[in-house]
C-alpha cells in the first residue's frame, strides 16, 4: 500500500484545531488490544501511538502528527473512512469527523434544500409538546404545550429577549428551575451537550455557533466542563421525566425527526406514554 505524503498549507482552517483534538482524543481512548495490535513495550500515555494509527490508516506518522496539530492537511474521503474505521467511531462520531474535515461522508444521502415554513408550522398540528430547533438549537417554533412545559423557555427566570428566539442551552444551564424541572438533570445535560457537538460538526467555527458556545462556556462552568470532554453522541429518543411546578410529575416519550428536505431543522415531540 502506498502511503500518501503529507500535503499542507499555511492557511489553516478554524475547524482544523477541532479536528486534531477529536482525533487525538479518540486515539488516546483506543487500546492496542482493541485495535488488534500487540501491546509491546512501555507506554508513556494510554491509547495508540501515532505510528500505530498511521499503520492502520495506511498513512505516514507525520501525516497523523500534522493532522492532530491542526495543520491544513489534505485528507481524501477514502483516508477519512479508514481513519473512522481504525478509531472505531460510532455513526455520530464518523459524521462529526467528516464535518470537521469539510468532506461529505459518502454513506450519507444528499438532501436538497427547501423552504422551511411547513416545518415551523407543523408544531401547531401536534396536540402535545412540540418544538423545532435550528443549528444553534434555538427554539425557532413551538406550540403552547411546549411553552407551558418548559416555563416559557426563560433563560434566567426573567422574560426572554423578544428580538431573539429562546435557546435550549440557555434555558438548560442559566435557569435554576430547569434543574428541578428536568429529571436526572446532570445526566441529561451531559447527553445533550454531546448530541449538540455531534449536530454542529464542522460548523462549530462559524460565528453564530462560536458566539453561543463562548457565551455558554463563560457563564456556565458546568457547560464549559462538559464541552471540553469532546464527547459526541447521536440524538436519541426515549422516556423523559419532568417535575413541573404546576402540573406535578410528567412523563413523555421523546421523538426527534429531521426534515428530509431541510436537515438543519429538528422537530422534537413529547408524546404521552401509552400503557400496555
């Protein structure tokens, strides 16, 4: 197998640092045994050596080094596929890798853009709590049951600025009532931050997302600590419990749908649990 030589540029993309951190983190998490390699010699750090990862991917160790340093390194789709396989990435982590590398994952279908008005209006056709999130996880649409459940989406216990839509993370980390409302808040907040990172992908460096993340990190030490974990997880449904100040304990089944013709928007519905 021919090993591609590193190709670099002096004009580093802002997402390169995130890509390097992500690869280094997952390389350190992977043991030689789990990668099918013998654990020979003493190791100064856990995980795979750069040379071992390079061998698994069919590239040079220098290429891996420069990639982790955030340099502008050319990475083909095939090389990224081998890297995802060698690091044993989940589907969400693989998608995040391709996003950061600014490459389209060949396993993902291409969805043409379309007007989102119907997506925003659909929440009012749902009887139970339903809302729509954009890329920043701003609540760009929501019905009355959702507003009641989430305490009008207030961030600080005060009325939100009407000029800007409410944001799920501002509510989650800035409003003290959210910690009581959402059952098992520490676990749910950690999961949501990991899902958000996966959802953002290579767009993390864009001004709207970067501004939000910097605000959350500055104002919430808990968000800052969770964000620095670099965890990535797929968004999942399941049972969601709430302890509402007026309505008591409420339990729903969460269902999240992504619009096929406009995947930047997510419809989240909370449906009452049905008894067998």
